[in-house]
């Protein structure tokens, strides 16, 4: 049996459906899962263990047998904690079969098979009774059903069903409750991810379309490592508000609800963004707390636990609104069974606790821009320094008789070329929705000098160009199907397809691309790929073996995309340009190969290699999709906020003495037939 999986094809710019073996899908899920990250999260595990011990003790103090229901058991870790704490029996529910199989092996290896039953079902399918999956209802409910948004993995429906069908009334629950917090802020950086901002090109304003500016946008959460957004990048307009709590020991409703918090504005400013996170109390008294608060809320930021499976949330208000210091405001969070959204109103209470307004509607994009531009893409388009780099490069090549063609998804470069005085400008937009969004920008600025063609480069003809030849071919390059940095080499294939329509001395912008690399030590990101061995005293080796088997299936031989600005790392080598792609020439028929070695120049533990692309716009101007400034003497790296970089994790870390005697050997092969880069790395001492 085969399965079809979508894979980016850099040679065509399309998402191809590739036939894979039936195992591929779940190997992907396991290889890219957060299980290792969770097992390495000592704070989470310790707090769960404490909460489970306390819950088991409370039930035993009542003279009852302790029957535990563990929903979303994963490795079976929490069930093993419960039995160790004195539970009489555990029903451990896991819907993902490979994970349920691993849990069965882990439970057996640790000697708990007689006390823990693994049930490979969704919890809503579990039955209770003499012939059921569970002999009796449980009196302790243990779950780990949460995501960054708290409820995004279906926690509310699962709890609702469990209380109705699987647990006793008045059961103990671990965690006992969850509380959601939020803070209203102004942030130019974060708001740039939500709305297209006005920009200036050669003294002329380019305004965003009203439909985009007035659009509420997509309501989906933006989950990030908020610890990496320094407090000076936003201004709090209100206090940290407690928005709502859910008591998991009592019946839970998944029905839509709204909760409000009122406060006077702490300062004047533009209300734009809501920062949000949650914590969970593992016991009724709230003495055992696991918090998702970002590190800058801690007296000692270094003491904050790191985790990637639970982060923090950024929500964008439907409209930006000016508020005055002291103004009474009401921040409202609404949720359905899977997602949250926020809105802001003047505080219209007629008396304390009484509100005279209907619950806010879920935001919905009506302008299409928020459906085709990702949040980081909005940020990239709004980056003034980046815009000026492209404008300066364009200004150096645009002439009054220039015929320009732009090749990038949803790019504003063709509009810049028109504003700089090109004779004719064409933009190739293969996506109908992107075509409409760019047309909105043109209409909002009363521009008629850019013709948008809804065709691929290989379909473009001289007729489409009204008999003209292309004198300037421009691209950022950016393509929505690109997953890894070098997938944007699709621009090279576009340039090759358009060679027949180029003038003999045509300008290609960018004129070349360079693949760069640096060996790094990650502060924390290494945890997502590191084997665990033992966790809180339990042997979870079968989990490590399962993950490694899935990585060996394919993933360990590939880089993976990561937004490295969220994950601090130190460079242990100097950055190096390892491959250059000359866009002035067509894509070659034969592979391009390079190999070499990069000596370690700093002491540290090398976890892998970071990779990115840099584009040479002209002789003087270069834009980097990776490092945005030179590496510091200590090795600190500053990464682009707009693009993901590639990360190739080593199977095991390498201890570098920094004396240059050890080095990373690399081998890269660019395969023109598929547009991808194969790579291999080894570390060796002299």
C-alpha cells in the first residue's frame, strides 16, 4: 500500500504529490514530533509527578482504590508515575498507534504491565463496563492534551466527554486547573506581521489597500518563543490580565464562551497586539504550578524553563486602536472548542460585572492578503531596511526604456520598478489570489503601469510582452512553496525558462545566490532531537529507538527548516560561503559539487550546522536570509526574522576545544534535475 505526500519541488516551484511507502507518513510524524522535547522538559515532568503523588494520596486518604485514566499517554510516563505513587491501576489512552506500541514496550520494560493497560483509541471511543476497555470509571484523571493555545488539541471536548463517560463525579484531576493570561501591548515589530504598512519609494508613498488595512485578518494563533522578543520591542498598555480558568476536576463545556477583563490603560498608544500564555495548577491549592510565562517575566530570566512543545501566543486585534492613558478598556477573549481570539472595546459596564454587549465574532479575512501572505511574509514586506536595499539596487538598473518582468510570489518589486520609471513592467503571479492582492495594491495607489499575468514563466510568450524583450528580470526571490532556504533557487529555473525572451545584455536581479553554513551550539534547540534514555527515573529507551528509526527512514539525512531567531545559538566556526549559483547563466545540466572543511574556532558543544542563502542584488548590495550581521567575538548569532534557516542536526554532539584541530567536513551536491541540494557532514580531529 502506498501513500501520497506533498513535497516542494524547487525545479518547478510547485508542491508535487510524491508516492511514498505506507510507513512514510507516520515516520514523518514521529521524526518531527515534540516527544523528545517533552521528555527533556524536567520542569513539566517534575510538576506532573508532584501533582500525581498528591492526587493519589488524596484518594487513598478517602479509603478508595486509585483508578487512573491517562488520556494522551504518549510514552506512558504519567501512568508509570501514577503507579509508582501508589495507584492501583491505570488506563492509558493513546490514539497514535506507533506511540501506543512504544508505550506498551516502555511500560513492559519498566515492569508495570500488570498495573497499566494501553488503550489504542481516541478517548471518545473508550468504553466502560465488564466487556469494555475500562472495567470501571476512574477517580483520578491525568491528561496532557495541551498545546501553545491550551485548547488547540481538543482538550475541551476530550475533558467534556471524559467527565460524562469515563470518570467518577468529584474525581481528582492532574492538572487540576488551567489559567489563561493576556496583556495588551503596542509593538511595531509584532504588528508588522499583521498589516501591510505604508512605504516610501524614491520620495513617493505606496499605500496599502483599504480592504487590507481594514481587514480583521486570520484568527489563528501566532505561536512563538516570546522570550526572544525583548521587552523594549513592545509597550504594555495594560496589566497582565487573568482572562479565564478551567477546573478540570469538574464537568467541562466545549461550548463557545467569552470572558472579559477591564482595566484603565497604563499609557497612551496604539492597541495592536495581545500577548498570551497560560499556567497549570497541578493541585487544588495551586502550590504546584507549571507556567508558560516568557523568561523576561522571571526575576532571573536564566531560571525560566525552556520548552518548545508549549510556547507563548501572539494575537492580533482585528483593528488597531488608539487608547489614552487612564481610559477604561475591556479586553475580551472568546473561544470555541479549539481556538481563541481577542477583541478590545471601551469598558461599557453599567455596574460591576455587568456588560451590555454581544460576544465578539471570530475574525475572518475578507481581503485575501492574510490568506496568501504568512505573518513572516507581512514582516518581510514591511521591513524598511530590506525595502531600501531592493529599491537602491533597482534604481541602479532601471532606465526609461527598461522592460521589467518580476518573478516572485506576491512581490512588490514590480511595483517599485514602475515607481522608478521603467517603460513597461510585468509581474508573473501563478496564484489567482495573489494576483488579486497585488491588483488591490495597484488600485489603491492609482497605478496602471504594471501588468499582472497569471501564468508561469515557461508559459510566457513574446505576445504577452507585446513584442518586447525583457531587459530587467527581477525577483526577491520568494516562493510560497519553498520550505528550505535553497528552494528559492526556483528563481534560477524561471530565469532559464525566460532566456529566450531576454535581451542580450539583460540585467538579472539578483545576479547570484550563495549557500552559507556555520557549525553551531544551540542553547536549547538540541533537545528536540536528543535521545532521553531515562526520564524521571523511568527507562524510555524504546521511545528513543522509535524516533531514531524514523529519522533513519529519511529525515536524518536532510536539513529541516527552523526560525533561528527564536532559538539562540553560538557559532563554533566562522561562517562560510560554500556554493554560489550564477543567475547570469542558465541552470546547468550537470550537478554542481563542492566539498571542504571548516575548523572549530570556539570552544563548545556542536549540535549541528545552520544553513542559509544570501542574494547578490548587484555589485554592491547583498541581502541575507540568515545571519543579518557578523558573528560576535563570543559567537553570538543574529538571524533574519523573516525566513527560516536550514538546520542539519548531528546524530550526536561534538565537543569542540576551539583550537582549530577539529573541523567539520562538508559535501554538497546540487542536483539540477530536482532543484535540491544533497549534503553530508562529518566531524574529525587532526
